[in-house]
């Protein structure tokens, strides 16, 4: 299964970062994962939309 993780903000250091990392690792098991870090990049939104359509599941980390 193809998963797309959309990160709007960088996970805060400490407990929030650990929880996000642990959850994303658990959900990634046996899946193909694509990531878009909206906080780091100047995203190509056309590409992001294509990735959304390509993925079986999209998880938004807000």
C-alpha cells in the first residue's frame, strides 16, 4: 500500500516529536511511504496533488 505523509509543521522536539515518529514508523510497516514536508520546501503543489492521487492513503501531520 502506498502512503503519503504530509507534514505541515516540523514536529516539536520532545514528546510530540517522539509520538509523531513512533506513529509514522508503525504505520509505515510493510508499506511504501512518500513524504512531503511543507515546512521545509517550497512545494510544487501540482506534484503534491499528483502524489495524493497516487497514494492509497494520505496522512496529514498538522
